[in-house]
C-alpha cells in the first residue's frame, strides 16, 4: 500500500476536524502531498470521517490520475491539485465549512487583520469568488485569491481552505482563522473593530518569520 504514513495522518486529522468543530459529517476534505514520490493522499468522497479506514484513502498523482484506491477521491480534488502545482512550500491542504469563517464567506467579504494572529494566513484572509463546488473554476478562483501570499482563503458562499508545509500546520491555520473570524463577527456585532495597519501587520509577520 502506498503512502501509509500519509494515509494514517489523513484519518487522524479528519477526526480532528470533527472534534474541533471545523466541519460536520462528510463536509470538507484534506490531503497530503508527498513531493518526493509526486503522490497525493486525499480523503475519499462522501464517507464520514468516523468511518474512513486507511485503505479508503485515495492516492492520486499531480496529473490528476488515480494511482491507488477503490473509492472516489474527494470532489474537491482539483482544489488541492492546483495548490500543490503552484505552491512549492505547501504539502498539506485542509478544506472545511466552519461556522464563523463560512458566515463571512456568505457575505463575500474577507477577514481583515482584526487580531494579529491573522498573520497565520498573511496580511488578511481574502475571499475567493463563488463557483460551484467541485468545479475547476472554483479551484482557479481559490488559487487566484491565495497566490503565493496567503495560507488561508475564504470561499464565497461555501467555506474555508488552508495550507501548510505539513498537516499539523494546515490545521493550526484553520483553527486560528476560525478564531479570528469569530472575533471579527463578534466585534462587528458590538461596534466597529479597530483594524491593524499594514505597518503593524508587517512587524507581526516579520516576528513570525524569526520565531
Ligand atoms: Zn466544501
């Protein structure tokens, strides 16, 4: 069986998405790219995280061909693929539908630097234009918003996608972005939040790089 370690991580982190309330039932998907083997391990389509066995995880190549597995890969495979093709610093992708991030995504708005921890994404969390789930157009829209600058993107009327050099980092980004989304939502309900300036955020991002 190919990519056994990656398969185990997909199972383990899929359960973490449920535990941490980042997604529900079969919502969302996650993958790990083994750059050396040029293979992607991705969660299967429409199987709840609690029921996924490691043999259900699908192994794909960067060209989009299935290499191993009896199940169908996640419907959002294109979303994962376009990021691995274009970001050499990324080896894991997590897509979820967490409540606060998705609330803001349904307003088609971005998350500004309302708290310094937004630096986990970059200067902000941009919002990608809407396209139907599973479509190549959605993958294109997401990568257009993400580029090489951000580790997180809201997907209009849909959810959140985060990336990292490994699956643990990609999960951290998801949790921190959801926290910032909640803060933004709550401060907006209360009054108008004070947004950090580009200069203030630049300092945070520089400190993060040295950290
Ligand atoms: Zn989705």
